[in-house]
């Protein structure tokens, strides 16, 4: 019989590889845009703003989830972390859809800002998002495969702190990238 508890690292690896392959495939143009129905330009144009709102909401659910677990409210913490994961999935689906159809958005600001501000922020955002993915999957898989009474004896609390921190910073930098791409320049 398949025991998820014993497969958490392997499942984390599989989910991470599939997720990153989708992202890099979409950004790199390896996913044919003809496979997807094309939404109206107004919808495609709204996706970055919707994703910025999703990111802000995710920051709120992460912070509320941290506060809930610190207060001992495990059920509220669980609901908020599941909501955060749902927001992340929504963000990712919208991002992948748009970038598959339109490609990555070019920075339109001054070259000096692009070189010394935008690219470093974007690189940190991307790196943290890449590192957050396995941490999030690992934490969620532990939570899904152990009863609450046993979670404190697993890596869930420690991995959850890492995942939440990475997520918070990545979502925050994603909003800054959005502001630089769509509102400032």
C-alpha cells in the first residue's frame, strides 16, 4: 500500500520538477501558445494586476496563518495556509497562461534602473520563488500526511517557517516587480 508519509521527499521532488518545468517551459517558449485558447487582450492585460492583488492577498493569508499558529489556533492556520496555496496556484496558472501567449514583459524604464535595480530584484524574486516551491510542497505534504497531534514531531514547523519566509519575500518582491513593469514605467 502507498504510504504518503514515507514518500514525502520523493513527492516533493516530483511536484517541484513538474512545477519548475512548466514555469521554465512557458518562459522559454517551449510550450506552444497554439495549445491554449486566446483570451481577449483586455483579459491578458489585466492578468498582471490580478496577480499583484493575488500576491497581496497571499501575503495577508501567510501573515494571518503565522499569527494563528502562534496563538495555537491550528484549524485557522490550516485554512489560511490552504488558502495561500490556492492563491499561489491561481497566480501560477494566470502567470503561465499569459507568459505562454505573450512571453515575458520587457522592462521599459531607464537602462541604469534596469541593470542595477530591476534585474537584481527580479533575480532575487525568481530565486526565492524557486527555492520556496519545494519548501511549500514539503510542508504541505507533511501536513496532509500526519495527524495534527504528530506534526510537531516532524519537520513541518521548521519547514513551514522557511516556506512562509521565502513566500513572503518572493510575493513582496513580485509586487515590486509588477510596480516597476506596469505602474512606474
